[in-house]
C-alpha cells in the first residue's frame, strides 16, 4: 500500500503554486508595456496637436481666414454677417494707431503677453490685460466666453502667432475680424455701417470712435456716441498721437504711413 501511495505521489501533476508564480512574474511586464504604450500615445497626440497648431497658424500668415468660429456661429444665428477684408495698406493709418492705443499701447514692446499688465490686473483684482495678439488668437481660432480652458489655450497659442506672424500682420488680422456691431465684422464693414465711407477714408475722429466702442460694440455706438464714448475717443486720439511720436507704432506702420 505504501509503495502504491508513493507511485501515485510520483505521478502527481506539478503543484498549482508554480503556475501562480509564473503569472505573477508576467504581470509586471504587461503593466510596463501598457504604460509605455500610453506614454507613446500621449506623446504622439501632443506632437500632432502642436504640429496642427503651427501649420494652421503659419497658413494664416499668408492666407486670410475665410471665417472664424465666432463669425460662423453669428452668421448662422443672424442669417448672414457683414465683412469685407481689406489689407492694412487700404486702412487709414490712424485707425491702426487708434486700436493699438486703445487696447494695447505696448503692443510693439512685448512678445504677445504683457507680463506687467497681467501683474497689475492680478494685483488690482480686475480682469482684462489681454493684448491685441491674445485677442487675435481668440477671435481667429478660438471661441468667445469666459473660461480658464480658453484662456490657457490662448496663452499658449499667442507666442506661436508672435513667432510666425509679423506685428503688422497681427494688426491687419485684428482690424479685419474684430466685431464692431451685431453682425458687423472688420473695419471696412464698420466704416460703411457707421459712416458710409471706406476704411481708407476714415477721419481721425471716426477712427477714434470705432476704437472707442471696443471691446463692447453691442453696447456702444460709433455714429451716435454716448458721453463716455466721446470722452474715450478723445483719450484714444491722444494716445494714438503719443505712440506715433515715441516709436511704439513703428512695428506695424510703413514709412509711408507716418
């Protein structure tokens, strides 16, 4: 009987514990491969998005945007919008100086983000401090509305535009996609809408009033200005003369514009 028991014992299959041990040894390797796959996937996704952003931005350095996300949505909502693209050479030089003086007087001195203005806004607990470059990124590529996600994307995208676009191109884009009234986009459509003239023929006062209704064009009027808008326009004209005199308009003006 003892010999039979020994024989049966010899014929037994390997203990299950050995199988469990081999499975445990395989698990770390599997987890490591999964982690590597996830890291590579994330890396390629980030590189793909970055490449798309650079390509899209570079394209608009030489091609005018056919539309923007906000213009597209407004066109659907209003069943059409008014916008006529004009090169900066066909816009009264005072118009460019006026919007820069009104929105971002140090436009020629920063690389897209005005760190000093941002710090002042944080210290005073107020919003704003968006440069013209940031506003162009928002108007051309992104959506409107307040959100930290959009501001973060805007802050990351702005230096890309500064690297790929000239300051003059940034001002040109700004003047052609900014909203000046409900459904009225760009300075050419705004000049006709409010004053019945082309952007090239805007007077100093008209240009200042158009700049003065930004960034709240639906609440202000350039042709029938309130006292606030009149006072703001006068201040903008003074600022436009200042940046022309001290050189802060040089980066977006041709010699012929001065």
